[in-house]
C-alpha cells in the first residue's frame, strides 16, 4: 500500500460529469482507487463549471480552478507539492505537463488516455471518405504525433483497451513499462443484485444512449434513423426506440418522429433506470475507440445489446457477447428483432453480459496490481526515467518550446488587459 497522506493532483479536461459520459464515471473510479491507496486528492481544471458536474466536496476532493497559460499555476503546484499528478487526456498534459516537470520534478506523472484519439480520428476519416481503415492510417494523423509525444513524456499511461495497448506497442513501438491496462473498475454483480433486475416481460422497447458531443454517437443515431430502425419497424410495427443522451443539438432533436416510433428523449436523469426498463440496447457504432460505456452499462442493467465490431472491440475477450455483433444493417435489424421476441435467447445474452462484467471488469482484478505499479514507480522513478530517453528528449524540447510560447501568450494577455 502507498504511504498515507500523499497528495494527488488531477488536472481535468472538464469537471467530472458521471451522468453525462463514461469518461466522467471513469474519473470517479480513479478517484476512488487513489483514495483507497491513501492519497489526498485535489482536482483542478481550466474548464467552466457546469450544471451537471459532480460535487467534488462530497467525495472529499478539493476543487481548484486554474488558468491556461498563466504562471499562477506554478505557484499553486509548488505550494501543493503533489507526489503524483494525473493528466486527464493528452491535451491537458500538453498545457500543464511542462509546468509540472519544472516545478515538481519528483512528482510521478500519469496520463489517463480515455481512448486513443488518433485511432478514433483515423477511423472517422476513413469512414467519411469511404475507405477501408488500416492501422497505418494512424501514422498520418497530426494528432498522433501530439498524443504519442504526451505518452512518452509521462511516466505511465493508463489504457482502457487492450487493443489500443497493442497498437501503441506494435505501431508506435512504445515500451510496455510506460503502459498500464486499467479498464472500467466495477463492482461485481451479485446474485441478489441480478434477481432485482426487471424481467424480460417487465421490459419493453429499444434504447440508444450516448453523449451527443461525441461524434460516433451522433453518427450512430443517424444510422439508426435512416437505415436500421425502418428495418426493425417493418417487422415490429408497434416497437419504440428511445434515444437518450447529454447535450443534444437541434439537429439531434429534429430526428424526433413519434409516429415512426423514434423518440429523442435528451438527457436521462437516471441512465440505469431507463436502460433497465428497455429490453434491448442498440449501438451501431461505425467508428470510435476505447471501450464503450453504454455497452458496459447495458450489461450492468441486464439489458442485452446489438452492436458492431467497433462497438465490442476489446470488451469481451474470450467471452460470448451480451447479444449480437454485426456490421451489416440487415443482420443488425434481424438480430434485434429476434432477441426482442425470444425470451430464452434474451436470457442467455443477459447472462453473458453478467459474466463479462464479473470476469473482465471486476475492480478486484486490477486494484492490487495498479497500487503496486504506482508504488514501484515512485520507488524507482529515476531509473524508470533513465530507461525512457525518448521521453526525456521530448520533455526537454517541450520545456524549451512550449514554455516560451506559453510565457509569450501570458505576457500578451497581460498587455491586452
């Protein structure tokens, strides 16, 4: 175990919104893990407050607003003197990593990647241009250079997907010592919890749920509306699809067509409640990365799902899926109808989902290894950094270039004010 009363600084891209996105829930899981390791936590972010952000004080986490390109952060971090700093996504490491390295050089620097942005963007570009995606496409993405540089500059990067770990090791030749597989960290689903879930007969309708600020979700809803849902409705004329998601734009709400059984519901006050009421989750994701919170949530709620190979990527290694996986629209609709109507199939799919949660995402599988890794790196940080010369090289050049750009922006802002 880590020594008690160490300090962790989390620098967030946004304030955590666990009811808006899987990323928000993931951040709360990390907070819990570090608290169990004995860390006192400060969460800092340059983002504006939001109506749906979690009350960090209830989690015994100190909240601190910080400013981009401002030396006030230097004073703040010197005084806090954290032993570990966690960057929430590579963009935050770009902004604040050099300041952390300069003012708290002994602090362990950890990057939480969420997903590989360069993989998601390369897949999206291939989809939009009607090209078959190849892993080498990632090398052409401008964001890949930034993202990989950030991973190299950090002492450890947390990876949510085993597939993405393999991409980093094979395509980008990242040393495995710089990576840590840490997926969603969940409670196991007990028999008692399972018995309380609504039965097949108590559920009705289909559901899609996902944050609309995330482009793969918006694309999936368009695909449902234009292609898949009409195929399902042809066979189930009274069926309804309820589409939930935070931050729906006008183009999303315009898809609301109750006469077609297509209902845009917007933000769900309680995502678990609406997913448990549905009989099937539909997630026809055509590009993306990471592991999908909506599909994890479906399994936790005992709700079978139909998704694509992208949707299920790296989520169920060695275990049968919580429903069906197909990239063909006709097969997707056929599977949805069959699963919706056949209780025996539905119950088997439900049990598959419970098994995936309990045997692949139980936090008990990862907590000790993660704590040991943090402790080992803290005890061997000098040697760890010596072994990562490319990271040291990038840190040196970032310090000298980004530092002076940031100082210039700060001086310019003061002049303008």
